C-alpha cells in the first residue's frame, strides 16, 4: 500500500443479491473513499461529496456556496480550457451535475468505461487546483439569477423560504441560500468586494480533504481502482477543517405555535404541519420516524387519511342521479348515493432532515374545498391521532412488519445506473459508519418504544408550526416574505385552541395499519422453459394479444405486468377525454388503500391514460402480484360511480387544468408543440369548457360507451412462467368479454386506433407565437423543432450522432457563453415514430424571436465543426454512441419498459439496439455530413422546422410587433392550431394493428 493509506478491513453490509465488490480506504490526506468494482457495468461513475453547504455562506454573501458549485468544475490549472471537463464527459457518452444541501455539496459524473481514467483525472484536478476563470464567474452569476427567477413562481421554493423566514435571523437556517444578481453582484460591488476573490477565499477556508467522501464505481478490479484513486486524489489539500456545526436550534417561542396563511401561485389548498424534532439519524437502527411516518400516513381503515377522505357532505350531492335514471348497457356500473364528499385528496408524513442537528417531522395534506373550510378539524384530527398513538403504545407487530419489508427491499433491490448509485452512497458516507454505507437507515432492526415515544412527545401543540396555502387568502394578508415575495399573515396558536380543535374533530375508530397481505413470502426463481432474448407473442385472440418475456438476466423474484385497454371512444372529443380522466382518477381513488399497502410491500401499481385509452402497470415481487391485479381488475369491472367522489375528482381536475397557466413557459411550449403535431390531442381550454356541466349521469353513460370497443394489449415479463401469464390474460378476458352481459365488446383490426403526426413541408419554417398564460411571469421560451424522418434505423443513428456531437457545444454556447437562460435543453423528439430534434430555451434576457435567431446562428457556426471534424474525432463520437447503444438494462423495469415501447408503438423492432450498432460501425463520415446538409443545415431545401414562441411579461412588446410583421416566403404563421392540424398532410401510424404482429 502507498505511504499514508489506511486500508482497514471493514465488512460492509450489502444486499445478498449484490455481486459487486466494495472496499473502503482512507488516503493519507484523510479523504474517505469507497471503491466499487462491477465487471458487468457499461458506465463508470464517481461522486465527491464535500461536507460544506449553504449554511456556510458568509454573512452578506447569500448564495456563495451554491455559486461555487457552478463555477468550480469550469476549469483547473492543469486543464485551463473553459468547461473542458463537461465537454470531455459529454463527448464520451456521459453526464455531469452537482447538487447542494445545508451542510453538503456533491459533484458527480458518469462516462463510458474506456474514458473513465481520463475523466477521473480531470475531475480530481478541479478539486485540487480550480481556476475559476473571471469571465465565467461573471456569466455564472446570471445563471444563478435565472435559477432565482424560476423560484419566484415555484410554490415549493416559496414555501421553503417562508419556513426559513420564521427562525432566528442570526441562525444559518434563516439564510437565503440560492443567491441572485443582487447578493452576488450588486451588493458585493457596492461593498468593494471582488466576487471571484470571495469564491477562492471560500474554497480555501472550507474545502478540505478531511471533509470529503468519494465514491468511485467502475469495471476494474479493486486493486486497480485503488491505485488510480491514490494517484489522482492524494494531492487534494487537507487543512483539517472542523466542518460546519450549528449551535442551537433556529427557533424561539416566537417561531413555534404559529399558523401562517400564505398565497400560492397555483390553485389548490395545502396544509403543512411541522414540528422540529430530534434527528433520527442518531437512532437509525431504531428508526422512530420511519415507524411514525408509516402509521400516520397509512391509508387503511381508521387512518387519518381514510377518515378525512370520507368526511363532509356537500349540499345537493347524493341526489344528482335519481332512482329512476336509466343505466341501460351498464349493469356493472353502479351509483352509490349518500357517499361523503371528503376533506383530503392526499396525505404525506415523513421526517425532513436538514442537518445532523436539525430535523422536522412533517405532515402535508392536500385539501378539498370542504377540507379547506374545516382546516381546524383536520389539524384537530391529526393531533387526536398522535394522542392515540401515544396512549395506545408502540405496536411491535407494526414495527416488525415494517422491518421485514425493509429487509426484503434492501436484499432484493433493483440495480440502478451508476450515475444515481454513487450519489446515493456518497450521501450515506457522510451520515453513517463505514459498515453501513450501503444500507444507511434502510434496515430498522431495534424495536425501541421509548424512542418513538420521545418523538411523539415532540409532536406537541407547543412545538407546532402550521403553514396553510390557498388562493382564498389573496387580499387578506398583511406581510410579504422579502426574497420570493410570498404574501402571508401569521397568527398565534395556543394549546387550548388545539385542544378545542381536537374535541370538535371527527370522532371515529382510530386504528393502526392492518396486517399487510401483500408482503411476499416466496422468493424462489422460476426456470424459464426457453432462454428467450426478446419478447415473444405468446397468445392472441379477438380480445387481446399477450407478449411474454421471462427473466433471463436479473435473477430476482419480481414481475412486470402491463395491460393497455385500447378504447377508440376514449378520446373522440374533449368531453370524452375529460370523462376518461375522471374515470381513471376515481379508479385510483378507490384503489388508494390497496395500492398503499402493496407499495409498502414493494409491489407498485400505476394507472394512467394513454394515447389509445388507459393502461394498468404492476411491478414488483411476483409472489403477490396476482392478488393486486385481481383487486384492480375487479374495481374496473365493477366500477362504482360515487357522486360525492365524482364531485371531488371533478374539482381536482378543474384545478389541474387551471394550473396549466402557471406552468413554466418552456413546459407550455412543449404542450403547444404536441398540440400542433399530434392528432387527437385537445387544448386545455376545450377541456376546461366541457367540465362545468358534466354530471354523474354523463360518466355513467360514458363508461359503457368507452368499453363498447375494446382490445387488450398485454405484456408480462420477469419471474413468471408462460402458463401463469396465459392464465392471467384468459381470466381477464373472461371477466370483460365473456358472459351473458359482457362489459367490453371487441372490435375489428381495422378499427385499431392509428396515431397521426402532422407532416411538415420540406423547406418550410412554421411559427406559432403565444402570450404566456401567467401574466406575472417575466420568463419567455422558445422551442425550435426540426422534423427529420419516419422511424428508420439508418436515419435514427445519424440523428442521434448529430445530437451527441452538438449537445455540449450547444449548451456551452447558448447557456454558458450567451447566458440565454438556465433552462437550456437540446434533445431528441419521437412522436409515434416520427423523429426530430429540439432546442428548448427559457429566458428573461432575450425574446423568443431573438433566441430563435441565436439557435440558427449556432447551427450556422456549427457547420464548421461538422465539416472540419477529423477522422479520429468522428470515430471517437461514433464509438461513444455505440457504447451508449450497448448499455445493458439495469433492472426488470427498465428492460420491460424498453420492450413495451416497441410493442405499443407497433414497430416490434426488439433488436433495435443491435441493428443500429451495426449501421453505426459501417457509417462513413461523408454519409453523416450528407445527412446534416440535407436535414439540419440552415437553408437546406429539405429542412423542416417549427418554432413555438412563448412571450412572457418582459417581452410583450416584441410579441405584439412580431404578430404584425410580414413573413418571408418560406415561413408560415400558425394562427389556429386545430385548423392547421386538420389542413395539413399527416404521417400515418399502424400502431397496434394485427398486420405488424410477428409470430
């Protein structure tokens, strides 16, 4: 071993299914390192966590630590080229990022294996001798300002800062941690401070090897990884910093027992109740907060959520459908009258750890309109349940069940990408002893009623802080938070008030979670009859198709079940789409209790709308998957329309659609782009228009109509035999299609829905400009879309290669150099097999029209890079893309989702990756240049572009002038989306038709 290296043998607890090898070392500079050897990995990764965060910001320089996170990786003395590390990583199939907390900062990246050594050396250098280029420093302040501007319209960010506002001003918790132009440019200059000097000073005073934890993950042996790490990281300076420690809690009595009413940006009513508590990190084997979070948020009978969901009768509800209403054709669709409306839609409970010395226990409730009117009863019920927990004692059965579930989850956990894995492990290294670096707090094993009772005592009225958000408080507040301008008012809460709320709260039979029927018992692996590489069509009938793939890669007792209900009538009109969505929301609502218990046991259920109808996805331990699937299918087949729940769901959907106007302009641009290109999409205004008159009767009539033409597309994969898969689908067919009065009717192959995409005309540039829906948002956005081709292996690889080569250059020029905006993305788009590429930029500094011109200018300059690229550079990029294509799936979910896309899109090209790799290996540089000239180059007669321009408050003058400007010959302005969509030629899709099935 090298001099000064500690290689103490530590037995690291790891999952029993984990074949990777681990070693903990401590370098001579006190840097703690975890080495991970995974011979099967396609990507290598590293993460450095520094135990310094925004709590360490100097007074008067808010956001300095966050600013350093952006600037530090920019350049080093050894690699002085601007942004060279990011460029190298991107060019070799990787990504890099950073993140920050109150007492930590993480820097991390992944990259193709063959380039890892060089990347790791570059990574180490900016931690050893960062350069912090002056020009880049000034530019990145604008990035911080962009982040701040985004936060001004983000409800979570605004609430977080308001929570901090109610604390001792001299405590670091009170600080504004993001920073902005004022804190990092204006005020420092006024004080005569050089911000670059302050950055270097902060780095020198806080970044020390003894405060760092490094995870290195690659395919090499542990000895080889160790040698590499020793050589590269031993020169990081160790100044033996103590690290940040807070002294005392950030609250006095003034900041506790408060009720804060605040005005959010979005529609909806949220209640957040929090208590500062003893951090359970110090008792992670006993896990008192894990236990309390589970029992307080459980959704079974007698839970806080269940009671809130079934409380409060709305006037007039229960009489919307009289007893004589016709239910013809819907013998399984029932209407239950007299149901209760409900006060809550969601309830969450968990510990929110800030540092090792500061933590909160938090309960968040999404309130309905009735719930908002009964806030005091909601809070009273929560305190009544806490009292019940305190007085009834801590239940060993619940703890042991939770402990068993956690042990199963740990030992059979899915493998995740190295990029995510190293970040997760590095965060645990800061918190736990080396033997528990992989497990952290995942395995509660010591039952300690005393510790749970200690936390329960802290969940008292004397310790509570209540934050109540609603648009109904507009005009009724008297204060404004200084950083994010959140309007609020504050009231005192007394013990006697809360006791009164408790006495008036609903009286019900409070209960702990019931025994969980979904906990798996059988973990045996089933032998596949044949080692098939790709999904096979196992069965087809007039009612369904069943694709099947047994697990041949992951050797884990889990299954994946996907069932799509292909219903042509589900989206024939805005009204149909809204009713379909109400049906699905109600279905999820009815299944909430079952899905919660299944999720706790590691079995997940997702029900969502699709382009053709809706789908049910189950993923998790195969032992109990049938029980959950039977429950879901039964709820669909015997669907109850509960009038009062209908009213609540309708209320929620109305708010969700209203909240479209509070999306970021960049998100709005994506919505408009889809509306322009994709058939059978309905604008949010059309959906909002049909909502108010909808009644229970409308849903009762719609459901049989939706199912009147149905076809099931199914895929079952994982630890399940083909006989089991066949039996599942046969049973579902019997339920829906057989019997004297079947729920569903099959339809002919010719009726299978096709998805059509607008075919833009060659040589044309289409423009759609719109004012942002949020009148106070200063951000504008541009989406610049280049439509290229229908699904074709050769063109696919050329387009993806272009994106790989151009991505870092676009990011560097448009975001880093020109500072157009923090949201600056460049990605591939695939609409039902029609491929293209998108530039998406959100900005306050330039109008969408100006950004459009900057994108075109970038493409013009980028031509030189394409033409001047050396043969070696071209081969390097091709090899990087081949490595990306050849990445193995990490887990069953990832593999199954990949194959499901081929199934549901109708392409069935399961060997897509392998085929495209072969094409790449034969691709010549001239063929790639020809592709660029034909489809991407500015001015090409075959190029097809669509620019979606969203104008925010700051650029409304430009919006008005642009609307009146005459266009050049090759430009078309879109005024009415639906008219444009219907008037244009379309690419057709045979998605789902029988003619594409391969037997």
